[in-house]
C-alpha cells in the first residue's frame, strides 16, 4: 500500500509539471511572461494592466495564492515568479526555507529598498538585516465607529488620546443602555480574535520574544496585561463576541456572515480594522444609505502611560529564488514602488499605498468611497507609529503563531489568561532549546548573538541570572 501511495504522488507531481509546462504554449511570443501569485481581488487586473503599460515587454499572469503549496512548488521549479507574502510568520518561514530571493544587492539601485516605504515597516520586509520583499499595500488597524449607534445608546464618543478604559466605558454603554431606536447592537464587531490580542500586546509595549530571540516574552508583564484585557473585553465586560460566539451569530438569520458584515450593516458600534475595510462600503449602501456619513475613525486606544501603537502589517511581494525571470520579476517590484501603483491603492482604498509620499495626510487619501480627510488620517498615524510583530530565528514561526492562537482561543473559552500565556511561553522556550540541540547552524547563530560558546545547558545559566 505504501508503494502505491508513493506512485500516486509521483504520478500527480508529473501531471502537474506537464500541466505547468503547457502554459508555455499560450504565452505571448513577443513578451516575457511572469506569474504573480496573489489573491483573487478584482483590483489585481487593473494593477496588472498598468504594469504592462509601464513595461510593455512583459506580460503578467495572476494566479491564486496557495500558501500551503508554495514551498513545494518553488522547490520543484514550478513556483510563480512573484509571491505575495502575508504576515511575518509566513514571511520568516519562506525565508528560512530558501524560497525568497535576497533582494538586498539590487533594491537600492532599482528603487525598491526599505527607504521607499514606511520606516516602521522595515522589520516586516527584512529578515536578519536582509531585504526579501516590498509592500503591495500597508495596513495598521484603527477604530472605525458608527456615530449614529453611539448616539442611539447615549455612549461617550471617542476622543483623541483615549485609553482602553475609555473604549470599554463607551462599549459598555452600547451594551447596557437601551437604544432610542429600539434596535440591538453589538459593541465591538470582533472579526479576528488573534489580531485583537496582537494589537493589545503592541499597545502595552509587549513582544513575542526577548531581543535576542532566545526566550519567549509572553510571560512578561506587558503580555500578561494584554491577555487580561482581552479576557475582560470578551468575557467579563462582554463587549465583543468570542470566536465561537461569532460563528454562532453568523449562523443566525439577520446577522450576516461575520464581524465585518455586522459593522457595515450597522449592527455594531465599533470595529478594529485597516483602511482596506472601506472597500466594503459600496456593497452595503443599498441597505444602509446613510452608512458613509455615519462612520468615523480614530486611532486605537492606548495603554495607560503609553502613546498609541498597534501592529503595522503588509501584503508584500517577494521573488521566487528559483524564478527563471528574476530581472523581469524585479521590474514588478519597481512597479510596486512607483507612484503609478501607489495611486491605484489610494483610489481603491485597499489600505495604504507602499509610498508614504502619496499618503502624506488624510487629504491625500480621499477617494470616491470616503471624501473626508479626517477619516483617513488615523490610518496614516497608525502606520507611522506602529511596529511589526517580532519573530525568532531559533523557533519555527508558524508553530509559534498556532500556539498563540490556541492560547487566545482557550482564554475565550474560560481558561485563566495568565496561566495560558505562561504555558505557551514555556512551550516556546522548550522548542527553542530543542532546536538548538539539534541544529548546528542555530548553535552558530546563538554564538553570534550571545558572544559565548554554545552548550546544551546555556539556558540554565540565563534563567538563574534573570
């Protein structure tokens, strides 16, 4: 049976390779074709059209991104030329796997170095000091709120400099005060619990790892304060649905398909989301004709004693290290760094453009969806002042991401928040030690980071010194 399974895999791989090779027969013989692996957003067609007008010798083909297969495809030579990469966990995984080309030797001369985008984003497009991608868009969450719903419940309006306590006070008023309209509203449309925790963590000055990457920082005070706040918002104050409650609500008639739908259907007062959320507004205007004038935005609440800060994120394109057309693929990154491309992002509202020069203030971001400069400004402020989530070269990023997500879900289900994070931190630390014992290249990196010789009990010395 084992050999039958192996033969089936080999046959499937051969058929896939043959299918990919047949694409050559439909390419434009007068142009070089490059393949861009991205999402199915219809805006990609216009973006490709503008690219081909700027580089008429090139033809770009869009394929649906499938992160579950990208490593195998690139390793076997059947991967796309340009790869859209999402969060820092996926990014570091692809770099460690050797999938992405090191762009550092070319980026400055070709005009797509980190200096061409937001300074706060550098840690999200570089890994251990080397650049591997350039932004397609940039997003940092702000708060979009419905003024009409807050007024309906006599809830305090958000004010500049507001804190998490201020936010909770307003959200509790939505929950507790009967509405004048007689309608029921959710205080916060939670559409992704792990992002709520991530932004709380950064807001409180927390990180996933210590600066050397050798220890989890999830058991430190900022992380513990963040998970307590998350638990309180979900279970004690009861101002946002948990992940399970959101699924249950989505299955009920009249509540739509999730948190984003709740907000834009005017069923929720608040949502934490990037500027890309406004792309949804036109689809909801038929049922909600007053939606555009009722929504406003403000930077996320701040932790007491700290300036407001959230995670800055990006969908960014890298180049397949085994691409047959690396120079042509780099032309695509030049396009992403151009004003022509950034202008498209400004117009369609898909977060912030890669170029900060085209998002100098809220006025620069006004478009047909929202024409009020003050609405767009908080997203600029959030991206300018934010920071990326951190990863460690000593532990697999996707495993850490999964463990943190599981911890957040456990807290939503009633687990003690501090115990969950301490347990997760211990798991991460154990994985770091295991990886170091097994991998000589990590031992060399350990010695580079610490300036000391590696030995298996290194961590005991550090724990006793802390």
